[in-house]
C-alpha cells in the first residue's frame, strides 16, 4: 500500500505571497491532519479533516486554512506569508481519527525569504 | 505547563545499553499514547502505540503507561547506533472540536560506540 505523499517537497516563497500544499493519504484513510514543525516549537497541530469537514483546529492564525476533497486528499493554504512561517509542514493520515495511529508523509519544507 | 513534556536531551547511552525515554502529560482524559522516531531531515515514524495501563513490548522496544501518574515511557533494549534519533511522545484525546494528537518536543537519543 502506498504511503502518504506530499507535494511539493520544497518551496521557496517571499513575504506576502501565498502557498498551497497538497497531501494524499494512505488509501482507505479518511482522517488527515496537518502539523507545522520548527526547531524551537516542535510539532504543532494545525488542523484535522475528516469526510471533507474540519473537525479540530490548532492555535494558528486565520492565514492558515485547509480543505479536504471527497477522495480524502487534502490541501492547506497559507496566505500573506511571514518569515516565521518557514518550517517543515507535515501531513499525517489515519483510518478514522487523529487518535488512531497516524502515518506521516515526507513533509514540505517551506522557506520564506 | 505544557500539555506533553519531554526532556530534550541529548540522552547518551553506550551501544548495547538500555535507553529510557520519559514523557508526562497534563490532560487526565487522554486516551491514546504513541512513540514516534524521527531521524534528522525525515518525517516521524511510529514505533509503538499504547492505550492501557501497563507494559507493551515489541522487539527491543517496551512502552510503559501509568495513567494515574500521567506518565508514559519508552525503553529501548540493546541500543544500537541506528537508534540515534529524536523520539517524540504523542498523546491523543477527544476535545470539544474533535480529536487531537499533541506531541512533545522530543528527546534526542545518541547511542555511542
């Protein structure tokens, strides 16, 4: 079974721009969660989607948004990028909920200049 | 108080020794507990999950959970240099808005020859 895939793997943007990241979960997994990982803050929860609905949201500003499609694929969008948004963005999928075992994708490394 | 706390390390152990990694959590209603391993530049990969009080063994790894003390640990027997990585403790719980997995900042383990 193919694992979680994320595209693109690397991105370089400038302040003020916006970015869209994509995640394809493991086949059959319906829950997709997004995390931001930085050296100082560790893995921080952004949001979780299940059946195209956001079920939970972390403590991030409204510039961070996401959505999930009927095939469980998910995208997250960051608008008006700031230098502090530079991070590794990880997507994880699980069968039903964020409490089930989560399997991570390789991540998207975002650099904001 | 952080929701999930880990000693950042580094924890150095000689090859062949037992490595003991610890994690405490603040929310008493937490229901699921995970240990992930993350190599530098890679995404987290699951080592163990545990849901009930007591010990759970899988090969060289043993997870221990004590809900009364809000404490979960991971023992690695016969440590190998390939075990050198950052170990992330994750705690799952149901919140008002859905399900949520919270990660600690990780403990860096170094296994020395």
